[in-house]
């Protein structure tokens, strides 16, 4: 590696392999610029621990020889240097000739931990073994007796048996450390003049648990039979408020609830967690957490009725009412959850194909009941009224009676075509209705026509208001008006009857004529076609024949 230290620029390192071979790119360079830099020197332990030394101004700088990361800057600054002075590295020391003195930099004396590092013990108790450090001469490796060593935990609350210790003949300083009352890992700092500082760690663990406290899960409310969203958590603590892991906690619940799990160890935060499935009946629920040697603690939670699961009819079903009138009794339903617990304050929506409700929706009362008055609409017959709460519902069946007879309609069988003296293919239906078009049963309807007969007459309307007859036409072809009458109200059917099959052929003109051979008769030959009732056959084909001669068509 080639090092380049231009004035006012970063120090640069270049990798040289088999000659330059073109422009070089720095392998590394310093993050700062250095003014008045002198020639550098390199020290190393064979091929490792390389250090680049450099004088810049009145400072000695040390860099990692590979990355050029700054490792050391001399403090205080050196006296004024001679021009072109270069540091000399030999036998683990750096020599610098200034204008007035020879400055020598050497290695710190060695301070290291002999034993007692990384121990643990309960809070406010001493570590199992003393903490021992050893001091050594960096060049000879021999112990340094008589060195004053200081121990500190940066005022974290622990106590050293001795904070200042003088090394013995083996260069060892020893002290005992009593941990603070708070759980955690503590850094212990050991210092000595001209030795720098080193650190050790000590871990304070919890003491024996003295009580449990509720940590979370208290005061929750949920639907009966469901699992509460947050776990019930009991926390084990020692006398100093430190959480204690690894303690067995048992959970129990009253009123038919369930805990999962029923027994669990406290975690690293001292918490034992279990989920509560509420009982199927509403009310206050008590969870008890217990652990051997500790006082029990309790948690209070609440089960309430769940969402609507069942809607049942209390009263008001199967009533009869006239159109436009209110039902004699209100419609009353009861709403419960899936376990039969009454749901209070739940909205119930009532729906019907017609009519209206006094209010909608209706909230259930303290007994889970919702009551509403219903006024019938203008549609008569059986109607279904649905009461819905959530996804649950129930249906009432009520009967709406039609109003008094007001009108008569030709409901079906109108505008048919048939053959004289034959029954029409479709029966005639006259419908008696009230003012809203609902069928009225039990009215007498009389059918009449200029000819023909009816299968019955008069006819009483059925439950849907229909009076039905079969009509057989008379012997005269053409349009016939059939009138259905009830009281002063009537309806008309218009039917058409066609002639029956041809039954009579009679000569109209052209009979008994005389004409020369191969010539036309003076008058056309004309015939008339009639059915058996003498109704003319219109557009009926007629075929003429003779022993000789021809016809125009």
C-alpha cells in the first residue's frame, strides 16, 4: 500500500500490484484534510494491527493503516516542530523531535478483568464472586503493584465493598459489588491513572415475589358466551416493585365462565395471561388469580346480552280487521340473544305489504319487548307482518276484511269467439269488489243476454269475489252482449258467435236457362250457403260441377 499526504488534502492510500498500470483510485482516504502534513510512518505487529502515524501541524495523528479511520490525536498539542521533522517508531514507542524537546509516546499500562465479570444475582444482594482486575506493564507483561484502581457504577445505586483499591504484589485489585434494587444489567467502570478504563457488567435479577397485582383485563364488558378481546393479566412483583418471571399463576372464574389457560407461568414482564370466556347469562363475573404463597387477586368483568338471536311473538297474532282500521290489539314481540337473555334497547323493525305502523322501528323495553299498533291498508286478505331485530325475525299472520260491495267487473271470459249454440271455451267471471278493488264474497250476480243460456243463474260470488258461469250461445250468429248485474251495479261481456258448419245449399239465381252450345248462359249461377240454423256462411268455398262445359272460376 502506498500512502500519499499532500498538504491541505485528505491522506490517501493506494493499492499497488505489479506496477501502477494507469490512473490509480484511492483504496481509502481520511475524512478530514490535513495541513502541513509530514511524511507518514507505519507500525505493525507483523501483518496485523497496522497503524499509520502522521504529524500534522502540532499534532500527532494515528490512523488504521487499512481504512484510514482516525484512532488517536495527541492532547495537548506538541511544541513547535522543526522543519521536515518525521516521527520515528521503534520498540512500541513514537519519538518526535521538536525545536525544544524530544517527545516520546508509549503504550498505556494494561488494565484487564481477571474474574467476576458478567455475574448475576437478585437485587440488593452481593454478586457471588468478587470483581478482580489486574494491572500489567505493557512492555514486560509483569504485574504493576501499588496502582490505585477506582470502581464505579455511575451512581446507579449499587454498593462496592471498596471503591478505591491499591493493587497487591500480583497487580490485582479486588472488590465486592452489591446490586441495586432495580432489575437490569449494570455497567461497572474500572479506572486507574495512566491505564485508561475498562468495563464489566453485572445483572440484577428479581427477588422472591411478595404479591400479585392486576395488570390488565379488568372492567371489560362483552356479550354472554363470548371471549373477551383482552386477556386477564396478573403480574408478579417482588418487594421492590420488580416484575418476577417464571411464577405459576392459576386462574378461576365463577358463574360458569371459562379461563384459557387455567394455569400459566409469568413471562419476562412478570405477566401471566389468560383469556376469559364469559358465561351465557348476563351479570358481573369475578376472575380469581392465585399463586402459591401469594395473596389471591380478583378481576371484575361484565357479561351482557348478546346480539339479537331469537324474536318471538308475545301477542297480536291472527287478528281480523277491516280495511283502513287499526288492529284491535298491538303487535308485541320479545327479543333475546342466542342463549335466551333479553335484549334491552334493541331496535325492532316492522314491515307489511300495506298499511302503516304507529312508529317504526321500536326499541325493546326492559323486558326485551317491542310493541306497535298497526292500521290495515287497502289490500284485503291474509297479510304477513314481519318483525326484525338484527338478523333474527318472526312473522305475524293477520286477516284484513274487504269493505262493502261497490263495483262489478268483467274479470275474465270477455271478447271470446265461439260457435252458435255452443258453450264458450272460457267461463265468464264477474268480480264483485269494494271501493279498493278487493273481492267481495256472497253477493248475488245475475247474468243476462239476448240469446243463449247460462250454466247457473243467479250466481253467488266466492271468497275472492268471483261469480262464474259457463255461457252457451243462441242460434243466431253475431255479437252478443252479456250483462252481469248485482243490485244497481253491472258489468258487460262482449262475445262473438260464428255460424255452424254448412247444412243448406239453395239456388239464388240462374236456374232453368237456355243457351247455344259453346256459349255463356245469360245469368250467372248463384247459390246461398246456410248452417242448420239458417245463418249465412260467409267466405265459404263452393264447388260447381257439370257433365260438360266450363266455369269462369
